[in-house]
C-alpha cells in the first residue's frame, strides 16, 4: 500500500515492462527477448511522415511506458486514476465512431478520374465539363434504410454520391441507382425514412409501416416499382447505373440557361441478383458489395461509368407534359435524348476507410460556376439538410477534413473558429469583410447566373400540374413496356412476398388498390395470387387528398 507520507513508497523489486515470464518470448538461447519487428515495419503519421522511432507515444507525442499494463498499486492492486496512458487510450476508444448517416448509413466507395470526351460547352461553362478536362472523383455507394452493419444485399435503393474535385471547387451529384425518388417534397422526407427504419417500440423494421406510408403517398409508386423490380437487388455496386435524379440547371458562357438530368451508365451493364441468392449472401457475407468493389480495384479490374445528360431548353419546362421538376417523374428519351459527356473510372481504394469514406460529406449545395439548382422541392430541401447533417455528424468544420477539402482549387472565406478548427490565417489577415487590406472578396460575375422566374404569394401547395401528370402513369409504363416477361414474373413473386408480411387489413386492401392503379392486370394478378378477393369500395378506395 502507499505510505502515508507523500512521495515515498516501500521498496519493491524491479517489475518487468514487457510481460511476465510466462508471457514474454524467449530467444533461442532460452533468455527472454522482445519480439522482432518485421523488416518492412514503419509507423506513419499523416502529418509528420515516418516517425523517428518505433516507440508508441501519447497523442501529445510523449513516449508511452507500456502498451500492455495499467498502472496499479502492486501487481494485483487498484488501477491508478492518474494513469494518463490508460485514460487517454480508453477515452480515445470511446470516441472512435461518429454518428452514422441517417439514412444511407451502410456504404463504401473509391476514388477515380473523370474525363470529358465530348463538347457540351454550348450548354455549360463549368470547367469540369469542358472538352478534354479531367477531374479527380470520389464515388460512395450506399443503401438507404439499413444500419452500418446491415447486409449489402437487402432489397433497397442504392445511393450513388459522386464528387468531382474541380478547378472551381468541389461539385457533388448526390443521386441513386434509380432516376426517380419516392417523394416530390422534402416536408415528407423524415416521415418516409421513419417508416422504413426500425420502429421505436420494437426495434424492428415493420412491413405494415412501410406499406402504410407508401400506399398513402401514391407519388411513391414509380420508385417503389423500381425497388420491387430487378434494380432492388443488384449483382454488385459495379453492376448498377447511377442517376442525378434531380433536375439541375446548366448555364453557358453567354448566360443561356438549360435544365439537365444526369445519367451514369455502368460499362458492365445492369445485372440483378436473385432474391434467394441475396438472402443467402446476406447471412454469409454482410459486406458483399463492399468487398467486391475493393477487391476488383485492388486486382486492377477498374469499373467505368459513361456520363450522359438529358438537356431541356429553359422555356420547355413551362409546357412539357410532365412537371420537369417533379422527382417522381422521368423525361422521355424520345423527347430529350441522352447526350454523351465523358466517363469516369474508379481506380483507387481508400487508404483509410473511416477518413476517406465514412467522413466524406456530400451535399447538393456543393455547386460550381455554370451549374445551379432547379425548382425541384426535394432538391431545395436537400441543399439545406445535407450540410446540416454533416455538421451534426462530423462537426462544424467538416469541410476542413482532407477528403472534403477542394483538391484542385482553394477554399478562401472568413468562416473561422468553431469546434475542431485547425486552419487559420496569418495574424495580419482580417477576419472580416469588407476590409482595407486587399484580402479576397466576392466575385460579382457569378451573381445571378442561375435562378428562375417565380411570382405569387408564399403558400403551401403541391407543384404545378402539367398535362400528363399523375402518380401512377409512369410506373405503369415501366411495368408494361420496360419489364421483360422474366422480370415481371420476379416482380410478381416479390409483391406476393411483400403482401404476405402485412398484418393490417386496411393496408392489405390499399396494397391491392396501389398496384391496381399502376396496372389493372397487375393488381388482379397479385390479388388472385394472395387470395385477397373483391374489396368493397370503402375498403380499397383511393386515399383521400394524396394523389395528384
């Protein structure tokens, strides 16, 4: 025990640092010897390069006495609270994880290079899309509803978040593997995600909640048709297409404006995974997609996507048969054919998954000159929600992390301090603007280059309906004209399985109404297969006040 007088303790024999005789390694001669390090072993620090020695240190750089043993009062006594090495190690461990994304928690990604092979300069002045331009890229794939540890092969929409590190700043296209989405107004987004994730009472995902929300939100039909079809389970991330999903605005050097939608087509093609195989893999390898992408790139099998856009003249938006800013709709390729732009190839795995993928912070608000947003209500909501989510998840200065910094340009502004701030100007540089010292100022040339005309009072209302706008028409076209007979058969089987998971009669009735509204033959097929029978008008009536 410690002596009563401070600073003294009873004499004790020297204690080994590297282990007890039973655990320390022996040399060939029988004497105890420390383990030999591999000849190629080096400890690296991102900021300092190779360390001077192979001794471990505290975060402050001081040597650590032991990596194995806590400081105790004798070999079997209490642990000392002032063991600063133990306290720092455990405190660091407790804070290793940041909150997972909500949604799109489970994912993976890689870096690559984008090359412009065609001339689209008549549509946009953005440097990233000028002929011959190349840019470093980062692509993160993800699922929507699952948590960090959820299986990659669960049926779900796949996130497709693409960053271009351009000479004019970072440009993010935060899309999915489908050209549409479940909603057209960001007001409903939190409710949608709540319905797809685990219930508060049980901690379980709930089919009744999912279908209750979908069938009470008929605008979801187009996306749900994609989800329950073959694109709901891809063979791998390498075998799926990506889409910007939203409508964006391009502005050329003359100030002309155009509406655009992005398409990223995998050169490997879109391939499905059968539901039974997906279920088997989910139990055997939850990280199947992540592993497939990493190993393909490590083996030099670099996946490539061709980049194309649909371009709509600015004035066409007013009279097009569908509202072009409705995220639940697509533009006909006959009306606005694909225009090739270039391609990107993923050729580098992350050096550290946490630093370069988990901390990657994508946002539709990351725009560059020559590109702007549109009146898409979901897009306008995401412009706020995404950077706000990153500030909550990673911290106020998340843009200072290397993966989020501009790589081909420089960030210059007067935003400063806050949690984890480690970039700062020289003491002679003002922290305000305007000032008298010639520091950076805003560029009036980029003011007002985007935007659109709008008039009227502030109201809460649905988007303006165009001549062919409805919630089920494009979903029905997808089912009848795009699905093959084989994919229809798989689609029917999936819907039958979804129906069998429902427990509430009114939701079952609405399920049949929902798919009958997509296609009458489809609805009858599913009803007959599940033995649903004829419903009364009250049981299967269209939900009031939800359809357009």
